C-alpha cells in the first residue's frame, strides 16, 4: 500500500522556507506509479489517499517532554521553528528563509508537521494489516525529547510507535534508518528501551556528529547516544555500503523479531542529493535501488510488517529513488510477473 494524501505538500515554500524539499519527491513518484501499465489500472488496490489519524497532545507527551510540548503550543512556537529549521545564521541573518514571500504564517508549520506524525502512525496501522505500507512523508528522526533539530520539529517515528504500543497494537518494533544522517533523535528517545531496537547506517562524518559532545547548558549532546546498531560509512566507502547494511540486519535479527519494522527510507545518500550536509555519502542509483530491495526482502522473508517513510531527500532528483523502488515493490505485492528483474 501507498499512503499519499495529495492535499499534503512536501515543500515549505508557503512559509517562506527555502530548504530544497520539493513536492516532486512525492508527486512525480505517484504520477509514475499511477501511469504504470499494470499499477495504474489497479490503483484502488494499492493507494490510500486520505490521512484519517488524529494526533493529540497526549500522544506527543509519550515521546517529548512536557516543557517542550508546552512551548510548541505557546507563543514560543515560532522561535522553536526558527531554531529547528536553522532559519537564522551565526550572524543573525535569515538563512534559507524569506518571510516576505511567505503566504502562510510560520506558526502554521506546526499543523503540517502534526499531519506527518499522523501519516506515520496510519502507515504503521496499514502495515500491520497489509504487511507493507509506504508513506509519502515522515521520517523526522532528529527531534529530541526537549527540542527539535535538523528540520525535525517532532519525532514522528517514536511518537507513532509509542501510540501503537499504548493501544496494544504492537509490543516490539525495529527502526531501520537508512537516511544519510544518523538517526540520533530516535536513538536517544529509545535508549534503554528493549521494546524498540534501532539500526542506523549513515555518514561517518558530518552533521549531526560534528557538534560538541557537551551542549551549551552543560548537558551531554544526545546526538552522540548510540543506536543499538550503528553502521558509519566513511566517504569513499560506498562500495561496502550494502554489504555492511546486510551484516547489520543479520545482527538485528539475532534478537527478538518485532511486531513492526519502521524503515526511515531517506533518499539523501543518493549522489544527486542537493543538501550540502549529505555530501559525505554518494551512492549511485544502482546502489540505492539495491539498498531498498535488500531491506524489503529481508523483512518480507521474515514476515515482518514493513512501514516505510519517505524521510530525507533534497532537490529535484529524490523521486528517482522512490519511483524505482516502489514500482518494483508494488508489483511484487500485487503478485504481478512484470516486476523488473534484479
């Protein structure tokens, strides 16, 4: 199943934010799937077009601190957004942000982000029912307990899992994070919790691992809290990426198998990605497609429900990754013999 509500935009241009997150990541992928000779006529079998889930303040409080959630529901919200999306540089000037071109108030972004948390939660529910669902959104894995970070105001991955756990829908989960950046918020928020096991394969250098180990207020920097399995890939080591990922998946599988796996399926390791902080990892399109098929097969072979999230992917080429993988995966799910060969 694909969860894609066409009314929900990917980009933030209406808020004046100029981070290279483009609607084409979702819209072009969906258009290609819809126009496919086999998938198009069977659209109703694989497309869920409405996000029905509701996320409450209580849902946020299972993951984020009461003080942080209170700030998000107060006049401090815009300050939190400015910090999280890095909209002011070290000289106090606007950075990737022009309020003069905004058509919506910056505070309205909070509702957009809560919609994405709702989408991730609904994706998990569909995956539990159908075995596989891919949501065109989510993957905000940098948000921490007390603050947002790295374009992530809320950690939808953990919020969704905590909600499903609280309802008794699941007991255990894996988070398989293949975004270019370490899934630091998810690792920190689930530290010491053996019901959620985290794997992150990411750039060995660069953000968020280029900060100081101690924050200005004296607390340890949570970005350095390890995942249960961390797989750092140094620049120039792209040829070992998928072998290292497979080894990590086998290590993950050595423990208890989960009720649900959430895959933070960032396209930003792609060599065409346009965000400066992804440049330490440059996978070819063939390596990216192999990555996604590897994770998919690993979970399918073990009959583990798979909730995929679109996550990171910056610039005009991200759709290339998702369209190739999802064409292949949907044909497999529908049992069609026209699935592209490996």
